[in-house]
């Protein structure tokens, strides 16, 4: 598993009005975040009060033909995320349909390409998916891309459910209670990332930032955390999606002489990182984030050795059983084997939650499904814990309330569709330009 996750973790507990960061160590040489030292981020209350569906809209256990779409990156700067996310969706679909005879619910998936804000594949794909009469669209991976079509999806009365959006803008977005995500907000990653750099003894930090909702939002919380710990961000130039040269941004940051540099990007890192390091900046002082934490086997050996980064997600031990099952499914399907599993667990969980909410609602109506999503995640009520679609479905069919704990996290939605728990871990690159758990 290329993207192993371990050792430096934090759990976030979020509410409609504020975020509190609580720390935990996941073992080894990592350092836990001290909640007394982390900034509290206050956000506005949601524009719409989202009320749960207290009674099923239809017959629970009756015949349901649920159809969802995906708008995940098959092209563009996040195309490397497409395969694990898409296969995570497909794997969940296969398990749900294996149990269709018992539940009465069958799932159909229509795949589409989100692209990015440069190629704008979503401009044709989203109308096509909506024309298929889907109840929900899973995607996009990029917060900036999701913001391009969230109004089209929720305005059509369809659920948008992202496995990877992290921008804080979605917390208070006017989405008619139809937007959900399984990835924790950038408020959490930014707080952990900034405090980790400060804990390593750095006093000055430069940022090179993608100019979109993801990049600028994450930069904001990294800055707040690092400066809250006594450091100073000395430069933070931005670049735009589609840019291919970054000499101006690199020169601006290097001129400020920071002790460390964080690069917030997507695939632009393939060009940006070699350019930065080849100008003499030591890789040991370079930090990455979830948008560019990847294996770089084509880089010269040792180029990234010592670089570190933060990434949301569970530990390898937590997801190995899931990865084994996913790999077996992919092999049996005859599709290309996965070399990366980023956001596959979050995609898998998104589909399971949609199907469970549909089953609990006795309906494929998007509004009814959205009204049950908080309940089946354990965000309200006193549900019975379960970790598979089949086990949760059995609870619902027996007249109980299911509380699905996912592969990616317990999920546990608040009233605005944000997960209230998440883990951020720290990794370090070796001489082969791939990363493993940071040992401290």
C-alpha cells in the first residue's frame, strides 16, 4: 500500500458553530496534538436548518431501484485519484447488490468525469448525469471543482456527496441540506500540519499555494496554526490551475529565506517539487499535503528524501482488510490493478451511507435519503453499531436504527453533512521517493 498512514494523528469534533481539535497519538514516534494549543475556528451557523426524516417515506424492505452517478476525476490534475475512488464506489455497489434479494434495494451506478477547473469536463458531464435521473452524485474530489457544480446538482434536488472535499466553505454553503462528505474539513489538516512544522523547531515558513478553494483554505489554517505556535509565514505566493511553470512563485518564496516550505498543489507538484529542490532548497525542509502526497518513482533517486507531509485517513492496520477485499474485487472484475488507494475508503463509505439511508427511508427520493443520512451515520439517535452494509441493513429491516461506522472513519454526520471525526497522519519520503509513516 503506497499511501500508508500512521503515527501522528488528531481527531476533530465539529459542531455547527465551532471546531475543537483533540489530540491523540497513534503509536510509534509521533507526537500528539495538544488541544490547548490549537486554534478554535468559529464559523457561521448553516444558512438552512436541516431536519432529519423521523419516519420512513415509503415501505422499508420494499423494492427500491437506487441510481447514483459519480463525478470523479478521470482527467485533469487529480486524475491519479480517479481509479481508487471509482473502484471504491464499484466495490460498494457489488456488495450492496449481492444483498439485494434480502433488502429489496438494488444499486445502479453511472460514472462521469469531473475533470478539473482547467479542462472543465464537469460542464458536460454533470448535465448528462442529471439527465439519468440519479438520486445522488458522488464527487468531485477537488473542492474547487465541486464548487463549480454544487448549485447545479443541489438546485436540481439531487444529493452531492464528496469522498474528498475538504474546504471549509461547504460547512455553511446553501445546499438545501443536499451536500455531504466523508473527508474531514481542512480546518483539521491545517491545524495539524502547522503545529507539526512548529513542533519540529521551524520558526519561519513559506507557502506555495494553489489558488482555489482547497489551496487558499488549507493555507489559511496552516498559517493560523503555525503562527499560533509562535512561527511566522514569510511568503505565500499563489498559482492557478493549468499553470505549468512556477519559477516566479519559487523565487518569491526563496527570497524570503524561510526555514521550511509547504507546497499546496495537486499534480503540479510533479513540476514544482523538482524545480524547488534543484534550486538548492533541502528536501528535508519541504512539506506536502493531501493534494500532492503521492509516490514519485520517476523523480531522480533521493530527490524527495526527508520531505514530509500530512494526509487524512485511517491507519494501514485499520484498512488492510478493506484493501484486500478491494484488490480481490478489482482482480475479479478484470480492471487495472490499483497501485494507490487514496480516498477509496471514503468513496466506499459514501456509497454505503447513501444506500443505507435510502433503505431506511424506504425511498429513492433525494430529499428522503438526505433526511436519513445523519441517522444512519450515527449523528443522531441511539443507533446500533455496524460496520458493513449487510449488517446495517439487517438492523434496519428488523425495525432498528443502524449506526454505520465506515472504513475511513466512524463518519458521524452533523446537521450540515460534515463528518465529526477524522484523523490526520504524518509521513516521510525515503530515497525511492515514496513515503512511509513518520517515525519521529
